[in-house]
């Protein structure tokens, strides 16, 4: 109803604000509250990114582009230690949250200025590109068919895959650094190893893209 341009701008602006607030908290209770609101506000990022893919790419390319989207998120996770650790070591952990909050605010502004909800509203898109995307339009749904989804083997398989993926991903995103320090005796300066799972995951996403293309051709 609102379009991914406005919604993703709001999501990243919210993400940026609560990232910066994380660096300003003064108690454990406030930290829990800020992080809960952070997660609640940024949860729509991937669904709205999928709307962008659906509106801007033909059906034959959506699996590949979705793989690239996931790969980009993994690359971000791999780069994060390279950026965060020097800031934390020199200026403290709070400053790293302030820096990323500011970066996110600039991203939200740039996204809102540059992006358009549909290819037809974007200058520079040719008529041939619009013709290719003529069947890629997405109309807003008036309701979600829960009963049909719960009976769908495809939907249940997707949920099962997502559960296993997110469970493991959350460990690497939240506890892996602590595990390396307390469980394996790594120093803070040697935590660049924590970028390795994201690097492997990015390669796996590329493999998924190639596999999707091969199966689509068959």
C-alpha cells in the first residue's frame, strides 16, 4: 500500500536511530528495550526488499537477484568486524554504534532521493526494459491466505528452512565473538576470524544463484 521506497526509508531511519541509541544506553533494562524496538522496527527490511525485486525484475531473474541480495547481506556481516573492531579498540564500543547510526541515516536519505516504487516512475528506464517488466507488477494483497499457506508443503518447507538458517545465523551474529574470546582464548584484536562464516555464506549464496539459474533452464 505504501511502497518500498517510503517503508524502507522508515525502516533504515528507525534502524539508524536505535543503533545510535544502543551506544547511549546506561542500564541493562534500557538496553533490552532499545534492542527490542530496534528489532521490531527493522523486521520489514527483507520483505520490502523482496517487493523491490518483484517490481523491478522479471520472474525469470528473481531467484538470482534474491541470491545476490542475500549475498550482499553476508558481505556486510563479513565487513563489519573490519570496521567495528578498530573503532572499538581506539574509541570504545559506544562510538561504533554512533558511527553506524550516522551511516544508516545517510543511506536512508540517499535511498529516498534515488529510488522509485515502480520502473515507470524512474527516469532513465527504457521502453524495452518497461516491456520486459510488464508482467512483473505486484498488486497489494487485501489479506493473507493463512489456511492455504498452512496446507502448502512449499510454505512449510520454506518455514523449516528459514528456522534452521536463522537459528545458526543468529549464533554467528550474536555469540560467535564471545565464543572466540571466552571459549577459544582469542584476543579482541584477532577477532577478524569472525568474518569467516559470512564469507563462506556469501559464497554459498552465489552457489545458490548458479543452481537456481541451472534449474530454471531445465
